[in-house]
C-alpha cells in the first residue's frame, strides 16, 4: 500500500518546489496501517521508486512532466 502526501509551494510566477513523501506501511502491527514489506522487498522497491514520471495538473490539464530518475523536465505526452 502506498500512501503519499504531496505538498507544493508555487509562487505567483509559476516557480517553486514540490516535496513528495510516501510511506509503505507501519514498522509494528497496528489496526490503522498495514505492515511495511520485509527489508529485502524494500530494497527492490527503493531501486524501482524513481522509475516513472511526476505529472503535474492544473484544472485537469497537464502543465508539466518530470523524469523521476533525472528530475529533469520532459515534454508532455499528448
């Protein structure tokens, strides 16, 4: 289970930063959050975590796309 929190700080000039945090589960068994995967699976997930794109939308329209591996801007796929 992936839980993510997206916090953004964007100025009125359209520049800013985005912090993306996600958790994979609890370290100890509880009734609220499932347990995180074992350490060997966490290592596999860590290696794959930055495969993909971060896509930003405004009013249901894609406004930017970034490669998570390089953190560089990519042209939108339309």
